[in-house]
């Protein structure tokens, strides 16, 4: 039985009370825990670099679109596309989806706008009214018997077609039109039927996701069997979420379960029992629990990325438990004495690792600071668990096994680099230099996303055919009053007009298209009055030609009241564009302008350079990618700083031998970078997180081997720690999600290399210590 002195028992009991109290706190707050986990990437930005208005706009778009689904069925034969669409509608009728029209009918919109018609002009008609040589009489006579389809106004109320043209301009670049009771579009010789739906529930409900995805897959298979020549395109947040969840479950069942079984099997073979594995898991579990509760108390919330990567950094602490357990193999001495002997190396290991991660807290990024606090608290918590509880929980020492003796015995045969053997580093340096020369950086968030490529291609195709605006790139327009917002939108529209005319943009969706500013309405009325109403004899001659009463001329010249924004916002006509209006924001008002047909990078760059007072360009993809770049660059500086701080601290104890600890993780990191360059894998943010992991574990390996240069049991602990890390994180290299694949690949290389390199630089000891073979 272990024999601990009174202070040791007191400290162990005190740590138990602390852990129980924190566990009880987390249990009591479990109901609100989900609300305190942040998933917004913009929350990681420094507060003075964030655009609150942009966040409101993006959240508004997310709420608008997360429950919407669109299906598009296409064929060269319009009738065949319609037949397939009707069958598809019937097959998905039992799913939790509600069919939705794309908007109000042209007739309903026309009825609302009709009283204001003389103030409403399409850009083309406004330009035509400024041309002095236009024959308006002939234009009116030509359209006398060809009224705009769907318009409810008679010829006498819209003789020049201005109102009908304006109504048609409201559709913008949207190519979907009602026909024969269906919504239709056409592109590149194909006729499409569009089926818009709304999800009856939360798009991120796992049960609802699977129900919808399974039902749609069955309907798609039936469609393919009966209409093999009909194309089916799908778009919707729930489809991406369901596909990602299904992929994650599949990978967890293979990679996650495989790594867990591998670690369990390793523990059974090496230790001939699960107790050492359970003790190691206990230290990491306690560390994660303590860091989660205290981080929540410190920041009030915790980011999802903190949980993901912070937990992986806390997992480094498994080194301490494995070293403590392995050092007791075939040991007959007192447990407490053995832990006192381990204390110096363990203390320096946890101190240097914590100082390295605390460098993240000095950065201006809230996300990195939170991750640093989480990791350091978790590492210290795991270390305290090992040092205070393990002497109590180790009721008996571990017995060596054939595999543990074989691994421990490898250290005696592992080469050391000294004297002329250093020449082996020269070809390594050459290979590193060659690989680094080929290394590239890529922080584009699209390259890290795990979006299903088939669904993404279908969504892009739907946007192209329907002429839908992109929700990822937009303008935020703000002003002191709604009228000022509308005027600034119209100024922006004038700036965008050349890009639209040249085909670089298909159009722009904005509130002022549906509710022109009072100033714009006044200009339109003035154009009409100057070109037509005040032109001598024009209306009289037209009335005589058509046979209209003289009173008609006076009606045409009568001033029309302006459309007030308040009246428009409360009307059914506002439904189609109300999601663009952000309302009162920061003491003023704001709206967003979405762009249609923006895909070319050069055009995107030109759009981003447009300057209008009160107008801000927001490129969500570019902002997140820029965020990733800044994080990567900052983490690079933090990593270098961590090396310098760790070297300085370790020098206090190890002096001139400190290089033996620091060189292996440095070489492993550089070699990993070279391998990434050679295989064409770009350097990304997650790679820098991996290199912090390599530094932490590499320093542990170096410290343990420097303190016990020929103790096979220490080498056994190092080897087991490396294998556990490779099984836990290295297997993520098999993931189909690019971000996880990059993280797993760099972990696989970095941890594997530091394990191979660390024993090369150990000091020469007089007598090797390995477990006895007679047990």
C-alpha cells in the first residue's frame, strides 16, 4: 500500500474537493451550457476590428436562408421537366417541408404601386427620357395594343409602358417566372422547373436532418429510375448540415473507434491491464473538466474551437501520467519516494509547456487568448492529478511484460549523435531546405471546408440558372434616416452600373429598387414632366389619335404623391425585399445590398474598391480567410517566442545541455514543413497548432530522456505517449474533411519525427537502467 505523508494526503483531498466542486458547477449549469458555446468565427476577431453591422447582416441572412430549400429539375423538353417535377413533389410530400411560392404575384404588386406610377421609372426609361429625339407618340401608339403581361393597368393609365417596365425591372437578374402553374427558368438550352420549400423545424436538428436527407435520397433514386434524362439540383443549409453530420459520424465510427481500440489494445499488451490506461484518461479528463469550468467562469462563454484544439493541447498531459506509471514498472521502492524523484523533471516540463502556451494569451485575438487559458489550466490540472492522486491510486506497482521489456530495451540500442556521427544531419538539412523552398501558404477558408463538392456544385448551378445573389459578399449601407439609406443605395447603384453594363455583374438586389427615395421619385417625376407632360401638344395629339377624353391629358399632368418608405415597409409588396432592411442600428438605420452574378475575382476586387459615403463592402469569405492568415502569422511568432522562453527557463536547470531538449522538436517541425512542401500540402492555421503540440511533447520527451538518459522505462513512457497521440490525432490524416486531414497529417509527421529524434541527443550515462527480465 502506498505510504504518503500527511501534507501529501491533505493536498490530495483538497484537490479532490476542488474537482468535485467544479464538476458540480458544470452539472448545475448544463442547461445553459449550449447557449454559452460560441461557434461564430467572427467572435475570434479583436473587438476593434469587427464590424457589428456586418454581423447583424450576416445573421439576418442566415436566419432568412437556413430553413429554405430549393429543388430544380431540368430537361431539354419543358413538358418532361414538368412531369418529373410533379412526381418529385408527390414523393417528398410526406417530408417535413412546406412548399413556398417565390413571392407576390405581379398583379398584387401592381395594385400597390399603381397610385405612385408617375414617380417610378426603370433605369432604361429614365435614360430614354433624357434623350431629346425620342418619338414618344410613336412609342405609345406601338404599345397601345401590347400591354405588359400581368399588369392590371389599362393603356390610358400607362400609355408609354413606364410602369410596366418598372414592374419588370423589379425581377432583377432573377430568371424564374411563373408559367402554367409552375415556376420555370431556362439556361443553355435546358428548361427547368423550380420547387422552393421551407423546412418545418430547425435545420441543425440531427433527427430532422437525417429524416429529410433519407427521404430526398429515396425520391432522387426513384426520379433517376423513371426519368434518367432529367437533372436534379438541390440547395439548402439542411442538406449541407445533414451530409456533414453523416460524414462526421462515419469518420468517428472508423477513425475515432479505431484509435480508441488501438490505445486499449496497446495498454492491454504493454501493461497487461486497463488500470494504467484508466489512470491516464483520468488525468486528461480532470484537466479538461477543470479548464472548461474555469474558462467559462473567466470569459463567460467558450468557443467551439477552444474546446476542439484546447482539449487536444490538454491531451499532451498524458505524458505525465505515462511517465509516472512506467517509472513504477518492476519497482519495489516506496511510491511516494518515486514521485518525489520525478518531481523536478515533471515540474520543469509543465512549467515550460505552460509558458509556451501562455504566449497565446498575449496576442490581441480573443480566440487565441481563450485557447491559451484553457490549455494551461487543463495541463496544470492534469499534472496535479498525476502528482497528488496517482500515489494514492497506485495500489501496487506494474509488472513488466514481453512488449514493455522489448520497447524499453530499444533505448540501449538507439544511436546517439556525437563526434563524426553529426554528418548524418547534413543530408537532413539539405532535404529540409529543398522541401521548405516548395512550401506554400493557403489560408482560404474554402480550402479548409468539408462541404460536399456535389452539393456545392448543385447549389452553384441553381444560383447560376435562377440568377440568385450571393449571401457571402455584400454591401452594408447606413444612414441617419431611412431616406438617407435609400439615397446612398441609389448612389451605390450608379457606381455599379458600369459593371452591370459590361457583364461583370448581373445585377444588385437592394431595398431602393422596391422603394425609391423621395429624391429619386422627384427626379423621375421631373423627367416625365419635362420630356412628356410639358412638351407642347404631345399628350393632346396622343389623346386625339387614341380617342381619349380631354380630361385624360390633365390626369397625366397631375402630380403623383410620393411613395413613403413607411407605407411601403408595411405593405405586402415589401415581403420580397424586407430581409434586406436591417432597421435601426447604432442610432441610425441600415440595409444590405446583395450582388447577383459576382464570381470573377477581378470583378470582386473592383467591386470592393467602390467608395460611397455610408457604404461598407463585406466579403465574408475573404474576411475569414484573412482572419486565418493573421492567426497563422501570429501563431508563427508565438511559436518562435515559445521556443525562446522555454530555452531560457530550461537553461536555469540544464545549462549547456538545454539544446538536447529543444533541438528535436525544432528539427521535427522543420522536417514536417519540408514534407508538406514536398507533397504539395500548404501551410495552414491548423498546422501551427500542431507545431505547438510538437513543441510541448518534444520538450517532455527531451526533459525525461535528459533526466534519465538510459532508463528504458522512461523511453517506454515516451513511446507510449507518442503512440497514443498518433492514434488520437494522427489518424485524422485519413479524414475527408480538409481541415482535419491537414491537422492529422502534420501531427502524424511532427510527433512521429520528434519521437525518433529525441533519443538521438541524449547524454551518455554510465549504466543503463531497464526493467528486470525475470519477472
